[in-house]
C-alpha cells in the first residue's frame, strides 16, 4: 500500500515537473545589450517547405531571397538552401531551368549557378533543426552545415504552409513553434550567431515565432493569427501564382539596395502596407533596447563585415592609414559605422512617418501580447495540473475501493 | 638587389613547380554530335582529367583527389539522368545510356570488413552528395544498395581472354544504388562544372552555358567517373571522366527545306542549336576536339576511299551517284582546305579530317584492312583551337544535314525501309525492352518484362551462329553460343516481393520450361527494411525467337506510417531493369583512320578517350523505363487525423463514463449489491473526477479551447488581472 502510494506520488511529481517544464517558454529571457562580438561573417539558411507543383510560389519566394543575398555578396558556401521539390526542371514547367517571380519573365531567379544543399525528401524538420543547432552526423559534408560562430550574422527565411504555431514540412511533418524556439535558444547557448534575423512567410506566421526567446533575435512575420499570407502575380503561361505578397513587397524594396546601402529594417518595414498584403506583418526583437532603425539590412542580407587589422603598427596598417583619402575610401567598404554615415543619417529626416505607421501597423494587428500568452499558458499549466490531480485522486479512490 | 634576387628565385621556383605539376595533370575535352533523327541532335561531351600528383594540382580538382586518396575505392561511377533514350525513334545509342534518376556504382577494394564497408559507403555517399547537390544522403538507407550481380561480361570472360581490359576488378566489392526519382537540374550542373579547369567560361564546356537549352533537352544525362589507375611506368594516379549527353530537339525542318530550295543556304550551326558560344580556348586542355558524325553510311565512304585512294575526285556531276562519291572531295578538302560548297553541304572552310572506323582482323598485323564497322558512323574531326582561330570568338561549326532516314546507322535505315514497305512488326532497334505491371490489386500484382529482337539482329545471330563469342556455358549445354545469351538484371525494393516460383518465360508467346534455357542465375531475396532483392538471370534464347517475355507475380508489403514518402500516392519507384546482350556487329579491333589520299593501310590511326569509348565492348545494355507500383497508402490528410484523434479521445471518455455508471461492483460475489448501494456517493465522485479529468485534459491540449475559456471567464466578469497589465 505505502509502496504504491509512494510510486503514485513519484509519478505525480514527475508529471508536475513535466508540466512545469512546458511553461518555461513564457519566461522570456530578455537581453538589453547587443552582442559584444564583432560582425565578421554572414550566413543564411533559406528554406522552402512545400512540395508539389502547385506550391511553385513558395519555392520562388525562397529562390528570390537567394537571388537577393547572392547579389549582395553572400557566397554559395555560406548559404544553406533547402528546396523540397524540383520546380525549375519540372516536367510541367514550360520554361525549363528557370523560375520567375514576375509574369514579364525578365528576371530568372534560378539563375545560371545555384547550389541546393538539401533537396527533395531531405528537407525534413530534423534536418532543418540539425542545420540550426549544428548537431550533424560526422560524415555530413561541409556544404550542408551551417558553420557560423559567435561573430556571424545569420539570416533564416522560411516559406511554406503553416498554421497556429506550426509550419508544414514536405506535406507530412510539422515544425512546431516551441521546437523552433528551443533550437534558437540552443544556437544562442552554443554561440552560433551574433545576431539572427528570422523571416517567416506563412499563414499565421507570427504564431510560429511567438515563443522565440533567445537573445539578439529579430523575428519578422508576414501575418498574424487567423490571417492568411496571400499569393500574388498569376502567370497565364505557367498557370500558377508566382510569389507571395509579403516576399514580393520585400523584394521590391531590395531592388534599390546595393552593398553600400545604409537602409535599415525600419525603412523596410515602412514599405509594408496592409492594403497590398492583406495581412498584418509584425516584428519582435528579443533584445529590448534594439530598434528597427538601428539594424542595417546589409548586416543580414549582404556580406558586409567589420574587418579591422589587429595591429596598429604593422606594415599593412601604415599603408592602410597612410593615405587618409584611401582609408576613407576603403572604410566605406569595410566599416559599418563610419562617421560620415552617421552624419548623413542626421541630415535625413528620421523615417518621416516612422512611428505613426509602426503604431498603425503593429498595434492594429491582434498582436500576441505577452499578457495574453501568459494567461493562456497559465490556464494550460493549471489545467494540466488539475488533470493530473484528478487522475491521481481517481486512482486513489479506485484503489481504496478495491481494498 | 637582394630583393630582386629573391624575387627571381621565387619566380623560378614557382615556375618549376608549375611545370612539374603540368606534367602531372592532364586534361582533354571532346565533343561528339550526331543526328539521331531528322529533328534530334545528339550532343555528347566528354572531359577526361588525370593526375599522378598527390598534392599541388594545376587543374585537377582537389576534392576528387581527396576523395580518391581517403577512401579505399577502385572506381566510382555516378550518373544523373532525366528523360529516356527513345530506342524506337533514335535507334541504338552511340554512347552509353543510363536509366532515369541517379545511379551510383562503386567498386571498393577487397578485404573490407562489413562494418568498414558500410562506413566507406556512407562516407562516399555523403561526399558525392556534397559534390553533386543530389540527395544521395538518402542512399544511406540500405534499401537501395545492392551488391553487383553477375554480368554477361564476367560470364564470357574465360573465353574472351581480355579480362584485364574490360572486366571489373577481380576481388573488389561492387555496390550499386539507384534513386529512380531523383531530379536533374542546374544545381547538379553547377558543382559538376566546378570540377572542370575552366568551368563553363572557356573551352567546349561553355556550350553548356545556356541552361534552358541544356535542361530543355529531351534526354539529359550527367556522368562522373572516378577511377584509380596506374600509369605504364607504375605511378599511381587518379582519373576523372565527366560526360554530358544531350538529345536536343531542333526546329531544323524549315532550314532543311530552305536548303533544298537553295543549296547554298547556311545550315544548322552547333552553337545556334545549343544557344551558347565557345569564345575562348581552355588553356590546360591538351586535346580539344569536336567530332561530327557523317550522316552517310561509312561503308559507302570506305568503298569510295578504296577505289579512289589515288585522291582523284569524281569529276562527273552525276545525280544518281551524288551520295557515293563525296569522299574524294573530303580527301581533297583535307589536303587543300578548299572545296566547292555545292558538292558537300558540310563545313568547307575549316580544316577537318574524316575518320573511318576500320576493322582489323584478329590475325593480321594491322595492315590488311577489310571493311569498316557497321555499328559506327564515320566521323569528321575538328580541332577547337583551329576553329577558334578561323571564327571570330566562336566555333562557327556547321552541322551536316541529317538524312531523311532518322538515324546515322545503316541498319536502322533498313528498318525504316522495311516499315515503309508495310512490315512494321519489328521496326525499331536491335533489341527493345519494356516492362509493365499487371493487376489493380493493392496486395498483389505481377510484373512483365518484354524483350523484342529485331529481324536484323536475328539474321545476324543466325549467320554468326557459334562463330562469335563463346560463353562459358551453364551447367548443361557446353556449346552455348555467347551471342544468343540475354541477361536480365532487376532490382526489387523490399516492399515489392516477387514470388520466384511464379516466374514464367515465354518465347514468342509460347511458354517454355525455364531450366533448359537458364545459363546462369543469381537470386538474392530482399531483407525486410534493410536490403533490396536482386534477380539476375541469363537465358539462352535461340536466334529465331523474336520476343521473350518474363512474368513474375509479386505481393506488396505494408509500410508503417513513417515509411511513406511525402508523395506516397504517386506510387513507388521500381528501378529500371537492365537487359544485356552481345552485339554481333561488335568488332574487337576497331581503329579510327584518317582518310587521306593514300593507301588505306598506311593511313594515320587516331585514338582518343571518346573514340575508344564508342567501341567499348561487345556487351550492349538496354535499360527499361521506370516503373511505378502503387502501394496501399492511408489517407494522410490532416482533418482525417484530427477527426481520428478527437473521436478516439471522445470514445475513451464516454466508454469510461458508461463503464463507471453501469458496471456493478466487482466481478461476482454475494456482497456486490451491498457494495453498489454503499458506493453510490463514491460513484458520483468518480464521475465528477472523470469529468474534471477530461475537461482539464482538453484544456491542456487545446490552445483554442483555452482561448475560449479565457473569453468566457472575461465575459462572466472574472477579473483577469494580468491582462490589464
């Protein structure tokens, strides 16, 4: 008798711990300062999660972002591309080896050279999480690994079909919000990024990102809960939609961006409009002191790194600093915070309708505010607790009755 | 001055290293084009690289060297193919044809323990998946790996005697894996081109620069062969052979009509067909040549050469003899470089040389040339560098016009004549194989493999009865004619289980007993979830038989839910079957000789990797197309799952509640009525607990229910104080 009660109590305790661990997600770890590491390299993980020809647009979304970041200087070796189906050489594609995001067909986003690292059935939730956390089998080739470190800025882009707190992979699996948040937390623990920008273009994208709590992460979602992320640009020749609205809007902004641009996230956010997208975008920064206008887009989308010589007395350094104009010229390429940059920023009005627009966009959305989540999480935890308690009492009474 | 001296020394050292490495890395590129039908052009690229250096390469890709030196392998062959070779319209392929999807063939060194073998395989597969962007990591899954079965070549080996030249390495372990559903696209070509010294920026590979043409071709095949070899001097080295085979559909018909109307109108240009230009020569290439197959039959050209070896062209412009005497012109063109455009529609300004495949009889010392090989076309050879010097940053290579008959091969032309005469029963290539599934059942089915032999092949078999290759013979029938053998290799994934006792063989529709006709067999049954089944059969088929059918019944396995691929309803791929047979037209010693105005026997002999590859061996292989077998697949759709789960939970709840409310105490005994009376309150408590349990469980599991509960609470006026924060 006493033994069985003891066992029951132990079970109860374990279950309580389990429920308690489920509510860890709401303890948002907030950091207040930017990473102390210098920005030295750029990495990108671009994922499309949809299979089948009818999802052409999701693969074009991803390939368009690939086109942008490759154009801005991130090499193929630093891009992990996951494409679950072959669209370019699909038998249904009337334009072989090409993908277009515009019915004018003037820009082939597939291009002459492309390296897909994971494709077909290899695009799975476990492979995606392995890429993020770096927990690979030892024989996995280097081209399939995200070999970033604490000085890397990492861009993650996801496009596919999703729902409340999940995104579907290859039509059979789901990546859940908690798993994603845990993977990012693990990345932070292992020092696999300096700053991380995660963009998700799915239906109810914000719900997928709402549990992310790792420091120095910026998340951008294309739609809110109960909202769809709609497609755009129907092509009569291919008989399909070519791209999604949020990504289209993003690409439209990047058309004017080159490697020397000083455009910030705030500039990008300023171009998103509900009238065009039919969904409310939202962003979240786990680093609370960071603002969108502090984050340059080329930090993530381009290969712009802060490179400084370690010694100020070396022969190279005298060459570098000998000519002030030369130094100035070169610094324009290598330094992100050149003084004249700040000056030019001061000259410009700081985002004319920045705040008002932000307020309109972000606050009109049914945003998943912390308190709402907290209430729901509390209910969840307590209901689990009550369930277990009632189960325990039930078992106890049944036990007593049989005695 | 010290600095200067230092620089000079360094430069000298660098130069010495560079020269030294140059001697160790070799690169050659070749291109073959031939019309396979009036609309279809075959373009075959072959890039050969070799090195004897273990480090410091000038052109050889380091990744390949690394792979070859770390793994204990003899040879690795990888092919990625989309589309299929259409035997009926394109005839017999000039170059090796591969089945659709990805095929990986590796022969590893003998003596590896099973564990080491698996580790080697895994490392190889992963390295290749990184090097080719194909999803080879799926081949980890051992269901697609099979050991090499028996091959016709091995069966014949004891009598042919040239085992060392052709046969697989003795004692090695061959592993073979197929991914029949692997796509082929730009992402595979990109890393493949990276292995070439000039990528696609210079040399013949720049003809692949227009990707839509390359991947819009009806048949695209990318091949990579890695081999360890030893030079004649005994130095060990690594050889890398890369091939691309394209069959491009061109809209040449109109141009051809134009040509008939105006004979001097320019014809098809190779670079126009491919949509890309060769602008630069690739400097590391020691050989860079373009070979264009002549549409005329080599026999006619050969006869002309023999009779007119004095170098005199036919002066008379006889219309009826138009096709029979262009050789004199060619020979003249080869010597003078000028030719009247009216006589030959082929290229005129470029210096080119015509190569004929001549057969050297076995006993002769190499002088007595009797005939040309019927299986090979005559080739016109151009040097890329010379073409580039003439053309303005382009090859400017004009292709000859294809014959109205849709093939370069004379026997195919014969078939088409036959078809024109109304006998279309056997129209097509030498041997044709197709395969299909019968039965619409989700549990059972049968697969039929049908092999058809052409009338020409049978006639030649009858003529060469027991004079050609002699097989080693099976258990019975010592005097088996090698040429009448047909070998079949079929790989079955483990979830398709053939029943070998149901195997029936039909010759021309008549069922024949299997045993007397079986020369060799090797059947390895599949192991559930670990290795595929392999069926290897070699049958003796009498020359008179036109059609062979093999039928075998199979049952389908049930898969667990996680074993289904995302597109399970598409069906499951069964890899292509391989049918191999001996080519009676094969000549063991074919030499390519330059037709020059002189004696046939004294003509220059030309050899290159591509040319020797054309007459590779007596064994011809025909691949069937892929096969899809539908397996029983559950309904994976999400609503179905949700409904299933929620109904199960509800059923458990109601079942438990009903059980609780209706059950009477313990199993039996007199005390039962009393106890039930006593425990009425207890029962109510239990029911209440059950209700609380399940509603709490529902709240715990369902986020939306929580949301609703929250809204309900808020409406009821409960202060949710942290919401106001």
